[in-house]
C-alpha cells in the first residue's frame, strides 16, 4: 500500500497532539527528510502533508493514530478522498472537520526510505524522548506469538471492538434526508450524540392511513435507537414490542421500504 500506520497509546495526562507529531517529525529529520509540524499538527514536508492523525481521548487513556505516506499511489489516494465519493449531504457535525491538503510521499525526498527505516527511526526517537536514550527491544506480533501477549492486551483489544468504544463518544451531529416513494414523500430529521439518536422527526405528505401510521410511529420510536443502518429496523422492532399489531400485514411493506432506504443513508 506504500503507507505506514502507527499508534501512540499513553496516559491521558501525558497526551499532547503537538508532542506526538513532533516526535515522528524528528524521526524523519534523522532520516534527512525536512519534515515539520504545522498549526493543525499535521506532519508536512515542503508544505505537503505526509501524515495525518486521528485522536481518541477517553477516561484515563489517549490514543493517537497516524499515517505516513512512504510510497503510496497519491493519484488513487486523491480519488478516494474526492468529495464525489464522500456523500455527507444533509449532515452537520460538531466534530473537527477534515481540511483538504496537498500530499506527497517520503520517497520524493529519499530514494531509500521504506517502512522498516521509518519504524526504526521512530523507535529511536521514542527511546530518546521517553526512555533516556536507552534501547528497548520491540515486540513483533504475528500469528505465531499472539497468544503470548499479556492478558490485559487482549482485554483492551476486546474493548476496542465494542460498539461503546467505536461509536459511544461520537460528537453530536444532525442528519436530514428525504425520499420519494410511490405512495408519497418522506422527510427525516435525526440528531445523534454519542452514537444514539436523541431527536427524530419523520413526516410524509401522504394522507393514507397506512403510510401516516408507519411514519408517525417511526418518528417516535427512532429516538433512543443507535445511529446505524439498523436504526429503522430497531425502531420497528421496538414498535412491535410496545404496541403489538401496529405494524401488520397491511402496512409491513411500507415499513420494509423505509427500513431499506434508511439503511443506505445511515451506513
């Protein structure tokens, strides 16, 4: 892929976006690559981004996930990040917006740089910064020795796979969407915080009892559901439990079509 990925996992009180980025930037300087950290804490070379970061701060821990473009296909990268492939229509978030930036590879500044060199240089800088320059022996994890990891590592891995970890701290955002069905138009407004729908409003211009019943019931039941492609199905299941018979053979097809449509919008 031509791209290295690194993670810095540390106590929350020791976490610093700038310090972590500068650690990696110094590692590149030792490889004679003129890297620096800009005001957004991105690592750049000649004002071209070579590394981007994402952060997760929770409880007593902080995670800094970073990428490093070593020898990636930048044309493909730009295509993947093109706005035409990033449909965020109808969404407004309080999260930190990504800012488009020109990118380049480390290979443009060093013919010999590769993943191994990058890793070794970052390790050396980590030793200088956090271990008084004393060498440490890195542990290489593969399928052969994964069972030898401390029990706490497995517990942490399991935690990172939970819905609560992946979505439970999501910043508040709103999502508006609409669709034209054969029986009428539907408008949906959702507000989500920490992965849960905290506010929902669904309306239709249909005057048929079946459509109005399903839409009105969903408008109420969506509140409290997890924001996911399963949200509408979860809401229908909630309705069926709380008001048995409200969703029935006469209106089930209407509910199914709304469920299928919303699943494509909430992925």
